[in-house]
């Protein structure tokens, strides 16, 4: 039977709605993994984030001449210093929370990240960043390959996908990551209640405990179901988590609250996937207008991450957590005729955490229109990458997860200057 465990449970356990006791070995494993694990949160900014509106080179005259309506006024940026090329940079004015984290030395920006001949396709671009392989964008995700490298037995809740379908970055060969968009809705489904529902659940446990050695395809289904059932009680504890500080009521904020709850409850999860979208701003980008499209994107990002950061700090979990962001591409330098920006090339990545050595990594592009400008490409229309995005992944894998980036990424992408962890 050509079915993988990942395919069987990749949509979560939506078929289930009451709780039951997890097998003892799973509970022991969860407790063991919950003791000072290193948590990784992969944050996807869907649609192609405009790096030049997030991290602003406010002293570059070409920034203003090429973006007459979209440029953030120099007086409004949140200044954060100069990079190694002596370019003064500032954050979008709505990123006041990220400015606080940066000032505390716990936020790193890695400028001009990308790869050769960067795809300007949402789908292919996302696949490339997810697989960390521009030559095989249909392969397994780089995080999925990391999960496959973990020694057995692997906890069924080692990963948590906060969206409704499995993202490419988490696709693995033999490790399943459940989709748990809402901890409260992750339960055993029954049309009945009370004693009848409990009896149905008990029957499901007994059925799936049978291992027919002569029918491996049935054993696989039973084993997958048993693993899924074994996660229900632990996820239920996350649904009851009430943080001391309020999270935004946005989908992004609530996803981060669930991630924090899973960490606080020590349920065994160490890899989390979170996304926030809307970054494909071809028109009416409205970078500066309160309640404008990009302004609101920055508000959602800022408020969610600040709440998450403060919550983890109050819970003593900030040093155990690393957030790394990516987007499928950056935007073009010059604004278009619709007051927006089109698909571009290199962008910026963020890394946040209690053990992060924050600051500005890499150099900002020089935005003059000279076709020979080495920091730009496509006749000076797009930002040319300086740091291969896989170098950021390599640092995360080696310096945070404690694995071998060369094995997982299929090559040596280590870069000595990336010392954020």
C-alpha cells in the first residue's frame, strides 16, 4: 500500500473530539522532551514581504526617488543604527515592539537573503525556500528532513503546524506533523456525548491497539490512528492555557498563543510552524497610512511577536526558543503605477530569541539605478542577494538544533559571519 504516515495524518486528527489517556511511553517521552528543549518556530510571511518597507535605508536618496509615494519618511522610521557598510537603517514606524526586542539585543536582521536566479513565482519560490533546494523544489522540506534525522521513537507531537494543511517546509519522509489550527477543536469526534462518547473512544483505542502482523497496511493505519489518539490529552492542556499578557485576537496572534501554550505545558513539541499572509501588495500598498495594507501587515506582525516574546520571557522560556522568518521573495525597488510593488528578488530574514545575538547582518543594497550596481540585479530593478538563505538555515541547524546542516541541506552552506546563535 503506497501510503506514508505523513500522508495519513498530515491534515491533523480532525476525525477525533473527546480526550483519552496517552500511552505511558508517549507521556514519558513528552516529559523528557519538555525539559529545556530548544524550540524552533518557523514563521512564513506569505506573499513576498517588501524588505525596503520593513527595514528602511532612510538616508538613500534613491529610495525616495524610486518610491515617491511608498517610501517611509526619514523622520518616521525607528532608527536602529548602521550596518557594516555604514548604511543607516530604521524600522517601519509600526514596528515599535520589534524595535524594543532589537534594542534588547534579541532580534537579528539578515539582509539581502536569496539565491541565484531567484524565482518570482509564489508557488515555486515558496517550494524553493521550503526545500532549501532550488534544483529540486518538489523534494522534502528542510525542517521535515531534520525531523526525519531524529532518533526513534519520535514523539507524534514533535512538530505542530498551526495551519489547516501541511506546509511544504514540514514535509518529511516518515515523521508526521499534525495540523492543529485550534487546540480546542483537536478532539475525538462523536455524534454522542457522555457515557456513549466515552465508550466509542474506548472502542477506538482497543481497535487500534490490534497489530495484524500478516496485514501490514492495516497495521500501518492502526498505528497511525493510535499515535494520533495519543496526542489528544496533551493538546487539550494547551487549549486551557491562559497567558498573563493578552495576545492580539488576529489569527496570527492566536496561533502564537497556542505555540506558547504548547511550550508552557511541555507537551513534547519542539518544532512549530506559523504563518501570516497578505504581503502580495501589487496595488494600494499604503505603507504609511494608518490602516493601510502594509501598515496593517506590520501591525499584525509586530503585535503578535511582541506578545509572544513577552509571554515567553515571563514564563522563563525565551532562552529556549528561536523564531526564524522567511518569505518567498522580496519586492521590486521602484513602485509601480498602482502605488504598489511587484515581485522582486532578495529580501530580509528575521531571527528572534533569548539567546540570539541581535543586530544587522549583511549589508543593505545601494539603490542607485546604475545597471552596473553590484548590489542590484535585473538592470538595477531588484535587490541582488548577498547571503544564500541556506546559510541562515545552516546556522539554525548547527547552532540551535544541534544537527548537521551539511547532511540535512545536502551541501556546505555555512557562513562564518552569521553568528546570531
